[in-house]
C-alpha cells in the first residue's frame, strides 16, 4: 500500500505538470478552438488511453528493473530531480506564447481525433519522463510490490491529468478570451507551478540513496 504522503506527492507533481503548457494541452486547446468541445473530448479519450499505455509498460518494466538492479532506482531518482528542475526553469523564465492562443486547424474525423490524441500523448516527453523518472521516486521497495505501488501512483496521475485536461477542454474558449485580456494571469500560473516543481526537484535530489 502506498503511503498517503507519497500519493499526495505524485498528485501535486501531476497537477503542476498538467498545468504546464505542453504537447497535450496545446493539441487539445487548439482542437477545441478550431473544431469545438466534442472534438476536444474525443481527442482527450485518445490522450487518456496513452496514459494507460505508459502506466502498464512502465510499471512492468521498472518493477523488474528495480528488483534486478537496485542501484537503478538511484539513477532514476537523480534523473528525475534534474528533469523537474528543468521543467521549473522553463516555467519560470519568460515565455512568449500561450497554448490558449486561437489557432486554425483543418477539421478531423472522430477516428483521427482519437488517434491524434493518443499519438500526441505517446510522443509527449513530459509523460514519458513522468512515468520513467518521477513516479518511481515515490515507490518504497520495502512497502511491498513495486508494481502495485506503481499502478496506484500512476492511477492518481491519470485521474488528475484527465480531469484537468477535461476542464481545459470545456473551458478553452472562455479561458482563451480571459487570458487574451489578462496576460498577467498566465504569468502567475507559470510562477506558482514552476515554484512547486522546483521545490520537489530539490527534495528528490536530497533524498538518501537506496542501500
């Protein structure tokens, strides 16, 4: 069973990352602004399947790796800390664009919307590193099956990511209009999310190596 503090840690990081402009957010908002909310929800279904694919593949692979090579956990821990720091820096430095800027895209069929959502997520480096380098930081090998812990933590990330992305799909048009008039709101969001991710990067880096 995963400790409550570890579940909370993954939840906070997942929330910070889903609020960070990236391939998924840009694709979903662009599709909503150009083709409507239904298109956005179909695309989101593809994104959700991508999360499940990452969860199953990474969970099985990392569970076997940590059991066979314990030092691999510490390699992943350090890589995850540096990646979080990189994300924090990219959020805190000035940015010139927003994923909520209106874009014109050609209409796609439901099948292609779903497929594009899936492919966009599978090729998203943020999600790949979330599952390969960040979620493992909250697995305690002494607390039982690492695979079960990974699945529990991964489900927390999926629920948060799909819920927030769903809210973004439903509110994309309104948010786009709001941010166009109030660019300081996007800067505030970047600073808050960047600071949270930076704090977690330092915390992970300072953890004691596994023995």
